[in-house]
């Protein structure tokens, strides 16, 4: 596990590619997927996000194209709305998984409104590539799913879930579980877009009937079937929970100093 230079000396560990790719350095690779986005978010003054989930297989002109167009419209509306809060930080920035389909539509809608927009892409066997609408300085590539999920959850104040498959449902259930168990030290708004689709795919009422979730758990999310309804739910909720009654719990990601890092060393 060592590279030897022509003068017989080994490179220092942080320049040793063979070591950095080894199992022993896995913790360093994991840590880098925390630190690199952290640095970029601080540099770009990103305070929090609105995350859009949904299928990568939805095409603008395909059978589910209306969802693509609605995601684009909603992302544009939310970005236009959030621009009023931009000062020294950027609030409620549209964030996606960075790929095609619904992800592309949301990044595209934010770009339509001339806003910053984030893409958290991940390397997959079928080569998911970042879509062209992500702000270049906010486009990230992940190897570890759990680090990508961390960045989805940590900055988000709202989640909009469009129709999708395994990946979308995995991400939805993760956030629902964090909200249900109060592992998120904030109120996160969750909107399931496309009530007919979601009520066919996920029978939450049956979960209540069989006693495996509580009736109150159904209050963790709301349904919307058009961009205007979703916009109303999101904008009113964000004002209620994160503008007019904000108590400082928002991660100070865009600041150089915060309570956990008073000297600005992180």
C-alpha cells in the first residue's frame, strides 16, 4: 500500500493515492463528502434548502410529463418567492439529487427564476450524470448514499416528493422517520405531490389501521395536486415555522462563526 518515488521516498499520506483509495482510508473518504460540500455551502452563503425528490425516468414530453412541468413551475415559484429573503445568506434554495427527470425539472425551474440551485448527484452503475441546470458551484458528486442523504436532511426546511420509484420512496421514508422520531431539530414541511399516485402506492391509512403508526403521524405530510396548492402550503408553512417564529435553530452553515465554532475554525 505504498507508492515509492524515484528518490526512494514515500509520499506523505494525504498525497498517496493508493492509500486514499484503500479500505484503511475509508473514513477519510467519508469525511471528505462532509467537508467539501460544507465548504462550498459556506462560501456560497447557503442557509437552507427546499428539497425536490422524484423519478429520474420522468421526461418532459413523456407519459408523466405533467409532473415534470409542474416540478419546474413549482421550483420557479418557490425561487421567486425565496429571493425576497436573500440578504447575506440565501434562504430556501432548491436542491435535488442532481440527475434527470424530476430533479432536472426542479433545478431548471430554479434557474428560470435566476436563482442558485443545488445538485447532490451520486455515481450509479447506469451513470447518472448531473443535469445542466445546477449552479456549477453547487454541483456535488457523492459515492456514499448516507452522506448524500445527510446533506438532503441537514439543510432542508421543506421536502416536495413527486412520483418516483425505489430511490424516491427510500428518501421519503428516511425523512418521515427522522421527523416522526423527532431526530430533526426543526419543523420540516413534507408535501407529497400527486395524491392519486401516492395514495395508490402507499396506503398510510392501512398502517394506522394495523397500529404500526399513529393517526397523528399522518399530520407529518400533506398532499398537493397543482403547483399553486403546493406553493401555498410551502410558503405559508415556511413563514410560520422558519421566518416569523424562527428561534435560531437554523444551521449557521453560511456563517464563518457560530455557537459551535466561535472562532470560525470549521
